[in-house]
């Protein structure tokens, strides 16, 4: 879940780039759009999804052990 302040509000930021989409709803994200970033997996979630509760639909990808099978 993205970092929240003590008042339970998401920490929003702008990314300054095009070409990304919200991980929850798929909405294209512009360079000046406010988003939250999941600290666990880096997923970008639009402000609308955070504020209407749809962020709860986000599930972090399970990457597994990156060193698995290497000695």
C-alpha cells in the first residue's frame, strides 16, 4: 500500500513523464497527474483510485526469489 501520512492520506507525487498507466484502472497517467506509488512493488496508482477505495484492488506482483537457482 502506498505510504500514508498520520492523517491516513496518501502521499501523492507527479512523475513528470508520459507512457504509464494506473495499475488499477488502466487510465493513462500524464506528467502532471498526481499518483501514489506502492513502496512494496512500485505500482503507480492514480489519485482517483486511491480516493475512491479502488486501491484495495491492487495486488503486488510476486517476484519470487531473484537468486533462486544460482550458486
